[in-house]
C-alpha cells in the first residue's frame, strides 16, 4: 500500500482533482451504512448498499437469520466500509497511474 501512497503523492494537481472527484462518487459512508442497518438490517439493506448482493439476498430470504445475522453484522460494518473505501482508493490510483503511462 505504501507504493500507492507514493504514487498518489506524485499526482499532478489535475490528477489529484480527478482522483478526489471519483473517490467522492464511489466511496461509501459509514453513517449511511449504519442507517441502512438500523432501518433495513433484517433484510440486508446494509449489505446491498456495500455491494454484497449475494449476502443481501440471503439475509432477505432468512430475514437476517431471524435478526441474529443482522445483529452480528453490526460488529463488522465499520471494517467493511473501510475495506470498500480502501479498495476504491487503490483502484483509482492504479487507473490514474496507468493512464499517465499510456499518455507517454
């Protein structure tokens, strides 16, 4: 991950602007995820929001394991959001570096 941070630190202002705009579009919010869990946790609303469609469907069909699965998920939500956002950041850095290389 350090090499990605080094690559990001070498972005031009234009590249950094593109990165910031795209990151803001694609990142997920912990607050929104928690609201989905609170309001729709029993049917996997937070899973759908985070892109975990298969597990969301399983939660919908089992009503969140009759609530138990939904409750257990509460312990993992912050980590899932962080992991998603780190993956988005990594992908965007790699794309910008690749585009820079293709432009040369």
